[in-house]
């Protein structure tokens, strides 16, 4: 069951998943595998 990538907390842009990181095209890495607070 695929999970939807979170949006950027700064600009709401769709994030790209890169290995263990989520990357915003405007702001760079905004989440990585150590950031579990955004998972629900």
C-alpha cells in the first residue's frame, strides 16, 4: 500500500522521495528517515 509523500511545510509543494529523505524543489531536504513526527 503506497503512502503519499508529505507536502513541504514551508510552501506545500509536492516532495520528491530520495532514499531516506523527502526533498522540496524549492527548499531542499525537509524530512529524513530520523524525522518520524510527521508520520501518522
